[in-house]
C-alpha cells in the first residue's frame, strides 16, 4: 500500500516507545505498547501514520498512540494528538467517520444467577427492540426537522426531555451528553436526511449491546465507590452517530481538502486534510462535529431507554428492582478543546482522540461530582467472546497523554482473514458453549468479529495500567450480545 | 484489462480497480463496492436512478461517485448492480444506475460500508488503461 518506509522506533521503557522526529515531522511520536505488541503493530503501517500526524502544524507534545493502535485512514486508530488552538489545526480525519462513537456502562441491582436462565430471551428481546444492521431504522421514532435540530443542539438532554431515561443519567455522560458549540446550520441537508430515521439504532460492524457480569475486581475501594461488586449484572452499549456522523465527516473532508491548499498545509496523506482551529473552516467543522457528537449522545441515551424497558419486560421487574443505572458514557472518536499546563503555562488545545478515550484524574472539574475522589470511569470493551474492563483516569494521563487512554482491543486481523478462519465453524455455537448468547443481523458480522480477529484486550489494558495512564478497577464478562 | 481486486486491510477494506478507459474504471469501482456490500447475483435491476456529479479532480470524483451511491443505498435502501456511465469528462460525470430495494430475507448483506475515504486514493493512467485504488471505512 504505502511505499515501504522503515520506521525507526526506540525503547523508552517497557511500555513506551519513541519514533524520533525525522524529515518533515514537527515532533516525536510515542507509542504505548509492550515489546510483544509492538512486533504486531509493526506489521501494518500504523507507525508510519503516527509519524504522519507529527507533520501537522501546531502539534503540541508528541504524536501519541495507545496500545490498541491499528491501521486507520489518515490518523491511526488509537491515535491522540493535541494542537495549539492559535497555531494548530483541526482535522476531520483525526476524529473519524463515526463521530462520537463511544461506549456506556450500566450497573444493575441483579446478580448473574438472577438472569442466567433467561439470557436467550433477553437477547432475543433486545434484538427485536433495538434495530441493527444495514439501513436500520426505528419505526416508532422518526424525527421531524425541528426535533432533529434539537437533537443536534441538545444531545442526550433532548432524549431525557422526551422521556428516554432520567435527569440523573445526564450527570454521568462525558460533557453531560451535550457539546455546547453545536450549530446545526453547518450540517448539510444530506447529513440531516441520513440522520432522520436512524436515531435509536445500533448500526453495524463492531457496534453492540452486551449484557454481562463483573467477573474480577482489582481495586475494591474504587469498585465499591462505583457501586460495582462481583457477579453483578452490567450492560454495555457501543454505538455512535450513524449515517449523520459519516456524512458530516465526508462533507468536511471535502471542505478541508480545499482548506489545506488555501492555508498552505503540507500533507503526507490527503485523508489528514485539515484547517487552522481558528479558521472559518475549522470553526465550522467543530460546530458540525459537535452536532454529530450530540446526535450520538442522544442515540446511546435512547438505546439505554429501550434496554431498560426490555429488561424490565422480560424479567418482569420494575425500574427500582432493575436499578439499571449509568456508571459513565465516554466518547472515543472526537476532538475537544481542553486546557492543559504546557511548560508551566495554561494552554487551550484541540485534542483529537481517534479510537482513544478521555481518562481524567481525580479532582478534575470536568468529571461528575460523585467521581471527584475516584477519577473518571473509562470503559474498555473487548471482543464479544472475551471480556471488557472498567478503569479510571489518572494524573499521569494528564501529564503524558492529554488525559487519554486506550479504547478497545484493536483488530489484528482483516475481516476477510477472519471470515476465512471462521469458515466451516459455527461461531454462534462456539460462543454458546462458552456461555455467551450472540445474535446479529448479519452472519458475516459474527464471523468478522471473532475473538481471533482482535488483540486480547487484557494485553492492551495491562499496558495502560502499568504505564500509569489509567488504573484497572474491574473486569466484565459477556453473557449475551446483540451485534449490528 | 477490466476488473478489480480486494485490498485486505486490518480494520477496513479497499479495492484496486482496472478499466480500459475512465468510464469502465468508474463502472467497475461501483460494481466492486456493491459486491462488497451484497451478493449481486440476488439483486435485480428494476429501479433506475440518474446521477450527475463533479469533483475537483478525478480522485475526488471517484470518492464522490462511490459516496453518492452509498448515500442512495443508505437513505433509499437500494442495492445497485448495474452502472451506465453516460458521460465522464472534465472531472464531472453523469450516469444511470440500476438496482433493487433491499428486502430482508431475500438479499444477503455481506458487509456494511460506512464511507468512502480519501486515504491513499488513486486514479491513474497505467499501461494504456486506468487504475484506481479506494479504501472504504467499515
């Protein structure tokens, strides 16, 4: 694909590796990984992509990569890069197509053995109640232009006002479920059309709703403070801004291709196209991106509502017995304006997290009051056959990674290789034998998403934990999953 | 030479397409996109749509062309199988495209393509024909 370029990479310590600045790079790259993972990472071109990001104007600190790094388009997936808001850029490619793709984690008042014999019914009911797969639409929720505008402006708050969830939910969403500088006038008609009947739907690929349980606790004090205990039933929702977000990215890549020329920005790859944060193009993209991010917050909020209703119905429980409360909702494809202390001075930066999660430490003003003593909860979903992790953010993440950590397992195998490997196997049966019920709109999704196609998320989490940029709290195992 | 091959990516998927001229190249790229999405042997060509587009250059035109088909596919739930490029010059294109509305149970969806990217996009003249590379976001 790329011209063969060997990337020079030097060990800093067991979990950090430096790509020294060469050629047109403006800074070094730093990759968080252990030695074994690095060998895998070297097999694709993602290290070249870390180096490419370091070309971009106004980059502050290093071009960073989390241990779940893999090949993306333009920016690597698992990439974090911060830019000075006065001298630096914002790039739609540094956010990705699925704007504010993210995950939310809920705890419940139930134990694993309360639902073990009902898991098939639960999965079937979720599958019926939460549309997924190609062109999925909600028949009971079509937005008119006015409602859609409110979704774009108000995000999860709009959803709660419509009766999807509670005011308390809002408290436990990154940015309280609404990014403030959203301006729908910068959203194309086409993006609106794509968004209009997809709200409340899961989409495809790696998106899912998962019922699981807490299998291991690593930090009992933190777990207790987060209301987590062993064998407790949990629910994870993973989805984003659907066709609306994809269209916003597509629209603004076109804008940025022109802008890059206009502002004389030297690009190693067209997909890195960008504009100064403070330029007209930069501001408009951020206002449009915020709309798509708000749509995604509303989407996860509405799906949460249907998950609650479904569980209440199948288990014949009231909301008070179910107690399906939100622990936290994080974005992992987004650009944010955040303040950091750089060389002793406070600076506002445009932090791009593409397949990376915000992980703010205790006492940070932007995390819920209830978590001020703990740090921001971070959910790292693994593949459907293994496990996920709950972590919290740390001060070291602020010092080293602009308050960021990993976002998931990261693929190690292309979809077609995964399909070949799954050929002739009954993956649903194999998972069932491991105690996991899976349903998907598409058979090929299940084959493409087999565990073998992903890094073991525990390897990824070990690196961020040992490097100190987040801290392990608990491990969750799946019982039932619906996939897109 | 006409045809395409799949470029295998870790997270996404790409195509390398060949055509004797630009019209054939663009037609082939669209076929490749919908072969990735579904099994085209199950799809009829009962719906007809007209498409007129332009780009800043051929590479952008390719992304815009495939992006337009993807947009129509997603919003109108159409699977496209036949593409007649009527005109293609000065980085603009007009075409008539044919397909069928997606029906659950009748059509098999292989992969959902989210977007057409500019990543390593290429449209080039080579050995008397044309070649293009496109990467999709899945």
